[in-house]
C-alpha cells in the first residue's frame, strides 16, 4: 500500500513524502480511512512550520520535527477493527486525522459520519468552526449581549457568525480591510478597523457606550488581549480563544487592575479541554459540537465555503504553507484535495 503524507521536516521545510507499506493490522478500535480532503490550520500548523512554537525543538514533544501535520480530515472508511462502533466500511467520515492519503485512526478520537449532502471539502474546512465554537461553550451569553471579536481570520470569522446565531449583537475587529469585507459577506453586520484608539472609539459609538459584554481574542496575541480588555464592559467577560504564542513586554498590573476594578472575568477557551464524546447525558463534547456545526451548515446558518480560497493538490503543500504565511489576505483557507493525486 502506497501512502503519501505531509511532513514538516524543519523550520520553513515541508514535504509530501511517499512510503510503500503493507496494509496495517487494525487494532480493535481502529479505522482505516482513505482520505478525500484535508484542511490546513493556519494557526497551529504555521506556528509549527515556522518554529514559533518552541516545542518543535523539544525531544519527545507532540510536534517535534519531523512532524506529520494536520488535524482536519474527510475520507471514506475502507476497513474497521473488530470493536469499532462509530462507523462502517463505505461511510464518509469527518475526523481529526492528519494530511495523508490513508490513515489508521482510533475511534477514541472524533469520528463523525457525514450524512448531509454537502461538499466534503467544505466539511473538512468546518474543522476551524470546531475551534471557534469553544468560545460559545465557555461564554455565558445571556440576553442580547454585545460581542466584540478581535481578529477576523478563519476562527474569528466563524466565532462571530456563531455568536450571531445565538442572537448576539456582534462587532468584528480587524485592521485588514479584506478580512472585514469577507466577514461582511458572511453576514457580520458591524466590522471595525483602524488603530487601537480608533477601534475603541468606534466600539463605543456602535454600542452607545455599553462596550462589549463579551470580548474575544481570536488572534492569539497578548497585546490584542489588552486591547480586548479595554473594550470589555464592566462585569463583562474576556475570552481567550487564540493560543498566545508571541512574547509581549508590558506591566501585568495593568491587566490585573482592570480585571479587579471592573469585575471582569477572563476565560480560557482551548478546545482540547472539551471531551471527545459526552460522558454524562448530553454534556458538551467535541462530537456534539461537530453535529451542531453540521446542522448549521445544512440549514445555511453557518457560512464556511466563502472562507476557502484555494483547493490544491497535496504536492503543492509548500505553496499552501507559504501562501498562508506570506499572503494571508489571498490564501484565506486552503483545502488539500487527495482525490486527484497520483
């Protein structure tokens, strides 16, 4: 069996490697899946590709070089182990599988059968909606709040759409005009750009001085967290949705004082803290999140397809990574199409 897979071999180094191997002997809980489409995470994958994530240099770390990248996969189940209950051969499934033509995958991780008649490439791209939805899970939304989302990349755009689905009044903030226009195409009514002071003034104007009952950092940058804090209303919530990776010099007292004096709650929103499957009743889970996302997509409430700018063969993975890194306003979202590759 010939397997093609994306491997990040070092800083700014990525290859599509091919190996010939015998068909794997599946464990009881494993599935063998032939990949149709995968989607690139421009956050985690680029952080590891560029070395901004220091763990790539740590022996034994999950992303140590060489790293087999990817965690958004749609494919057809070829075979299953004796104990698999979540899918059967011939099923199309969405998983957190990597960028590879065929994967062995444990059903202990997310396996979500795809039942709706939607483009499977768009389903692969919905992986970022799962990241974004964590902000909805951790937030206490209440009634008709103002929500200000800082950063209108994939995750911020989708989080903005989700808060609107929940009836919130949403303001999307991004200095890049193209991202604001794309958010508006996806139904976000208010978008704001400009300097931090200009942005703050516009938020005050739009909210009639109320500011954001909920603010969201969807960038993963500590300076943006401070900007979001300034835009948060008294007794409000600040949700850290992006993973902070960039070191920023500042006075921690500014953060703590504002939080203390204005009774602001800061909430972390790392999706991996949510269990894969509900362990008690209908408790929130990765599986439940994805089922909700599928439903919203099928009913035309969540718009994922406009965020896909490129559909490339895996052989063009270097172009994809460098495009996402260097031309983010052109390469807004990249699907890898494994169906036509040799």
